[in-house]
């Protein structure tokens, strides 16, 4: 792609005419880009690299004084960079059809443009939409529905009665629709509670590898449109996640919790069951949510509290050694005075 075509396609603010038009070779970091590469500045921390970069052009929110690169000014450099990467490095295509080693039930509905790869299993009553790709070794349970233009990577398991919307991507070894962790104690034993709900994953959701999303016990577990889930996340039965949330690695969400729209759970966050998080709640890494959190707002700690209160709490903790020393000095002074008064 020519730089001039890229500028026109994304309506970028650039010198007119361009000092140099070139065929874009790739997108590279500021410190490793060459004269035919495009780079980007999305964090002021790297402004020095933008000044010294050898990149042919840089995407930036504001002009960088002293940089020799052609500056392409836009509101969202990182997003434009993502689109350029997609243009330069398209994903491999998959031919429509069902591989000879796949096992597809006679009454399963497979769109003619879908790709069912090697050793996939599609059970009775399942439906696979137009343009969807099951790369290989994918299991689709009975009456499960997969929408159009999705992509399921090797080892993905969809249990029965799971519904995926359009453009859903699931990475390797994730399991959607397994039984929730539900037991009733009786006679000193744990009696399994049948999990009769399903899982609904709405449009444009991406799920990382080794993620477990349990089916609901009575009602469906639901993942809202546009939500992105990182690797190694556990989502329990009956959880409801709103639209466009970000759930980062090693997070665990307990049963029947509810997350609002645009909520962010950073790495290793724990959410206890039956709590509700409002819209635009951000929970910092390694925090534990034990009660409802109103949004918008930032929270941290165990239990999670408003972020500024958490910061003040940590500041007090850092002062504890000094306070301990002062208390000891005061106690020593008082003891000396008492001894002197007895003399």
C-alpha cells in the first residue's frame, strides 16, 4: 500500500504534498522502524523515540517537534495502526466446505460458505453461519448456534445449547457451556444441581485461550456485545457481562454477578457472587470485589474500595514503620519521666 493511499483512506492530516511517497513495508516500533515503515506514538513516554525514529512516517495525535518522519496526525493513532496492520497482514483464508475427517450430524445446518476443519465434531441440531471457520478439532454440541463470520481455533469446545452471535472469535482450548459449580448439601453429601441454562455470547466478542464460561443453572450466562476476554479467565454460571467490557487474564467472576457496560477488570481480579458492578467501573489488578460498586469509578484493594481511598490507605500503611518508631520513642520518654518522678 502506498503511503498516499493510506493517508487518503483514513483521512489523515499530513503534509500536502507528501515529502516522500513510498510503498509501506510494515508497521514497526519507533526504535526499530526503517524508512519504508510506519510507526505510531500513542504514549507521551516515547516522545523521545519519536524524535529520533528512522520511520518513514509516524501516526500521532499531535505533531512531534524535531522528528524527521512524515507526521500523520489523527485522533486515535493506535486504532489507525490496527487497521493498517489488518490491511498489510490479512489472516489466511479458509476454503468453504467440510473436511473429510470431520463428523457432522445429518441434521446439523452448515452454511455453504462455512469451513469445518479437520477432526471437528458438529452434533445434532447445531447451526454454523455464513463464513464461519472451525479451524480444526473443534466440538460443537447439540442445538448450539454459531453465527456468521466467526472463528473457532483448535480445541474449542461448545457444549449443547450455546449461542454465539456474529463475528465471535474464540481461541484455543476454551470451553463454553460447561456445568456451573452448583451443589446442594444433603445428608452430609453434595448433591449436584442440574445446570439447565445456556450461554449466550453476543456479536463481536473475542475470547482468549483456556477460558471457561459456565452455563447458567436456571437462566443463561450472558456475554455482552463487543466484550473482550483475555486468556485464563473463569466466568461462573448465571453471570451477566454488559457490552464492551474488558476482562483481563486470571480474573474469576463468581455466579450470578452482573457487570455493566464498559467495565474493566484488570488482571487477577476476583468478583464474588451476586454482586453488581455499574457501567464504566474499573477494578485494578489483584483486587477482590465483595459488594456492589457504582459506576463510573475506579476501585482497588481487597475488599475493593474507591481508588483514592485505597491510595490513602496504602500511604498510611507506608507510614507505619515511622509511626511505630515515634510511639516507641514517646513510650520511652514517658517511662523516663515516670522513673525521674519516683527518684
